[in-house]
C-alpha cells in the first residue's frame, strides 16, 4: 500500500517562511508551523542552547518567544542554495548572529531540511557546522588532538 502524498509546496511559501524566520518574530513564524511539528536543531546543547528538539507548535513558538531573544540580539541566514521539491525544501547557507551575553558575532554554515503538509512545516531539521559554531560560542578553539582529549571523554569529533 502506498503512502498518501502531500500537496507540493510552492517556492513562494518557502521563501515567505524564511523571510519570517529571519525576523525571529514568533507570530510570523507561527503562520508556517503545523500543530504537530517536529523541530530539531542538531548540535552540542550544553554549549549552544539554541540546539535541541521541540515537539509541537506551542513549543517552537515558545522557543522563538523566550529562549532565542535571551541568546541572540539578531540572526540572519544568507541563503546560498534553496531547493523546493514536492512537499520538501532544503536550504544551505550561512547563519550570522550576535550573542547577547558577549556581543560576539558568530557565523557558520547551516543546512535545513524541511517537510511540508498543507502549507505548514511538519518536520524541521537543522545540521550546522557545530564545531565551528561551538568554538565561536565559547570564544576559543577546541583542541581535539589526541593529547588534549582524555580517552574517557564526551567529546566526539567527526
């Protein structure tokens, strides 16, 4: 038995979402988010509190309403590549943001993989150059040489 297919998402809707995303305005973002969305930003949560998993529209909007403003003064994604195919979209670009706590500007590569249903995001996955981002968050390079990382460590380098 084949799975029912979702209606194709238009490029205009995807671009409108990213315009809303760049503002970090929870009300504008909410218009594009499904009630049962799965929102995943992969990375070291202990270092980068923007990473984690959120289920449901309310949790995602809470993230943009309270958590994000505590971490960033602003953020912007330079979209280098945006693909839209059927009910999916993918973005590759560079996110630049200013950390509220330190005033430090960080910039790193990011990729978004989004599934859409009826014009709403049902799955949002972000994979970033998390080592580069983590080093910028903490303000120094992370030494991953064999001598620097104990054998019994939680640090994993890929």
